[in-house]
């Protein structure tokens, strides 16, 4: 049983207290977000490229880094526009981004440091450009919502794959995981 991205989005909006005011401030700065997106992409892929394992993934296929820089710009800008006011389309899109990473075989341990780089670099940029703390807070929340989507997709895909292959119930799988953790 897979999670419903739309329901998950609603839960995350509540948990992170992502308010209407946060949405307004992001939308008001959407042009600025697009302006700085390519620079943020350079920081992001520069960081990933300095890690041997991630660098190998990035250069696995011809033109991948180039394509990724473009998809990063779109992703970054969408955090400001909200696509459909951070509604169903936004949730589905974020869920799909998570699934792409699972499919490509990127270890989940790389995701949090990657997002931390974005938060860090955008934080520096906000400061040098004299942007408000409210914008920083709103951006921080939406970055964490997007991060939660990618992280959740790993456990969801893994659990579903095991349940499908084995025919086990979700309760049995949960018990086995708990027992496994207890014996470590
Ligand atoms: C903050 C974390 C990350 C964000 C927001 C992000 C964003 C994205 C986006 C928007 C896509 C395109 C998805 C699509 O095609 O629908 C993508 C794909 C991809 N990302 Fe990430 N990414 C993150 C972390 C990473 C990390 C740590 C790696 C490690 C190398 C990575 C490597 C890739 C690869 C290989 C693809 C598929 C490229 C292809 O289509 O050939 N990403 N990512």
C-alpha cells in the first residue's frame, strides 16, 4: 500500500506550519528565485561532483549533468511558484522526483546533505541580497517538505517491493523490521 502524495502534502503542510503567508512571500519572490536558480544549481552539482560516488552517478550517462542542471532550475523555481498553489500537482510532482532517485539507485544518505547544500547556499544569497527573514523561513519550510517527499519515497518503494514479492502483510513486515532493529 503506497502513500497518497496529496494526503502526504497536507500532512507536511500542517507539520511544518507552511502558512498562506509563507506561500504569498514565496510567490512574490518567484522571479528572484528563477534568477538565482542556475547559480544554486552550480553549487548543488559542484557539491555532488566532489563526492566520488555521486560524481560517478552524475557522469554515468552522456549529458546527464547538463540535463540535471535544467531540471534543478525548474524544481527550484517551482518551490516559489507552488505550481498549483502547492496543491495536487505539486504533491504528485514531488512524489515523482523521489521515485526517480530510488529508480536511479541513489543512496538515501546522499539526499539530506544535498538539500542542506541548497539551504546553506540560498541562505548566503538571501543575506547578501538583503532579503527578509520571512522569505528565508518560508524557503526553509518548502525545502524540508520537498526533502520529506524524497526520503519517504525510499521507504515506500522498498516496503512495497518486499510486500509484492513475498505476499507478506504490512503488519508482518513491520514486525520483522522491529525485530531486526531490536536484534542489532
Ligand atoms: C535535494 C536533493 C535533490 C533534489 C531536489 C533533486 C532534484 C532532482 C530533479 C528535479 C530531478 C528530475 C526528476 C525527473 O526527471 O522527473 C532529479 C533527477 C536526478 N537526480 Fe536529483 N535531486 C536531489 C538529489 C540528488 C542526489 C544526491 C543525486 C546524486 C548523484 C542526484 C542525482 C540525480 C539523477 C542521476 C537524476 C536522474 C537524471 C536523469 O534523468 O538521467 N540527485 N533530481
